[in-house]
């Protein structure tokens, strides 16, 4: 999609009013337009930092996650301005448990710099980068999408809870610290279960993360 201002609002409308689960490309924009959602010119989504990343990567066969590209280009020769190296972020994920006991997850991908046109990632694929099951947990992930698709990472957390009877913490730890490293993948996830337990495991150096509960001060962190 190239013109929808807030895709997550369209995702909510799919949940609420459509008999379908997924829309893509022109059909997705047509659905969003019919729902009265806001549209913008594609230039609205342009950021200079991401454009600079692509300019430096184009012409090569390499692809990089957004945050990896930012790190690489910030410290290589001809660096991006050090004062702006955190101006862009990777995926933004959210999971929630409401007062009625409903679980939900949403994931906005940071993408891959220099990817081949037509490549699809894990974020929109239910069970790969994003998943919620009222009986178990809600999960949002970030990392190299191909690897998360191969192991159905988000669903795998829920499946272990449902079929093995393990806790959210144990299931999430197994996916991030065991399943992903076996295929040489770095990544992380955030999750909340039906009882309100929260986990935020990661196998990289850091992860921008936070959680909040009604009546308590929000908690934020970057490093371990």
C-alpha cells in the first residue's frame, strides 16, 4: 500500500467489518477508502535517512534490516550524521490485554533496505510476525522476516503454551533464544498473555521496549 496514512486503522476495520482476514495492494486501498480512512500522497512517507540508506546500498546484492542499516552507515566511512543516527527505527509492535480479557497485537514493519520489489515480509502474515489468540497470548516480533516466516515465530509462542502447557515466559524464551539462533537469526518479540504477564525477550544487544499497566508508572528500557 502506498497512500493509506494509518494502515493499522485499516487492519482494525478488517477485523471489525470484513468477512476476510487479509487484503493487499489495490484491493486493500479500495477497502480502506470505502471505510472512509485517510489517504495521503506517497511523499508523506519519505524520510531522508531511509533514502540515504538505500542510496548507499543500491547497486549491491546486500539487504539490511532498517536498524542494521542505520548502525552500519552511521559508523562506516562517510557516515550519516551521528546526531541523527537514531532518527529512524525498525519495526514498531504493540500487544495489549484489555479489561474484558481480549488480547490484540499489531506490527508496523521497519522494512529491509535494498530489498527486491515484490518481497513480502513477516509483519502482515498472521502467525509469523504478529499473532493473537484469546486463550493464550498476543505477540509482535521484529527481525529478518524470512526467518520469522520459516518458524512461524509469533504463532509458535502461542502453540507452545497451548500444546505444551508452558508459561508465556518459557515459550517466548524458547523461540527467541533457541528456535531463531538455530537458523542464524537475531531478533526479538514482545508478548502478553491472557493473565496479563508480559515478556520482552531479545537476542541482540538492545531493544527499545516498554510496558504499562493501569495505575502503575510505565516502564521503558533499551539494554538488558
